C-alpha cells in the first residue's frame, strides 16, 4: 500500500498546480497542512508552466494498493 499527499495550488494565471509528497505522516493535521501550504507559497521557490503558486486550494491523501504477480 502506497500513500501520497497531494497538495493543490492555484497559480497566478488561474490554473491548478500540484505537489506530491510520498508517505505522508498521518494523521494529517489540517491546520498545520494549511500553514505549510501558505509557507510554500510565501517562499516563492516553485514556478510552474502556469506561473507562480498563488493560493492553497486543497489537499488529499491518495491510497494506492498494488498487487504484483510473478509470471514465468
């Protein structure tokens, strides 16, 4: 089972940009998450094809199960 925390931001040109974090620490503290996203925006380190990160839109944890089968 693999989990990923996906942070969703609005950019300066009105598009959406995402940052993924593997194996997030759970449970997710929503207040800390919001603060962290605001700090990411304020740091101005990320620039995307659709502009700088401008606003925190949301976040989600994606839980993925992978079952591998050996054939041969």
